[in-house]
C-alpha cells in the first residue's frame, strides 16, 4: 500500500496534534493539582485557626468562672 503525500501530511498533523494536546493536558493537570493542594491546605489552616479561636474563648470564660469561684470562696 502506497501512502500519498496527502495521507502522510494528515497523519503527521494528527500525530502532532495529539502530542500537543497530551502535553497541554498534562501541564493543565499539574497546575490544577497544585492549586487544589494549595486551596486544601489554606482551608485546613483556616479551620484550625477557627477551632483555636473557639477554644481560646472557652478558656477565657473558664478563667473568669474560676476567678469568680475563687472570689466567692475567699468571702466565705
């Protein structure tokens, strides 16, 4: 089977297009993967900070309660 120049050009263009598409897809997937990882890490840090703030407020309330109890204990 003899390949015509037209068939060779179409085949070459098709292979080149597939190669470029594969490289672009790979690069995009790498960028998206790193973006997802960064966003996930930021969300985890924000969640940890929020929980730390809640715990800090609870500790402050408990300290005030302890001071009130200590003051009442001294009065009796």
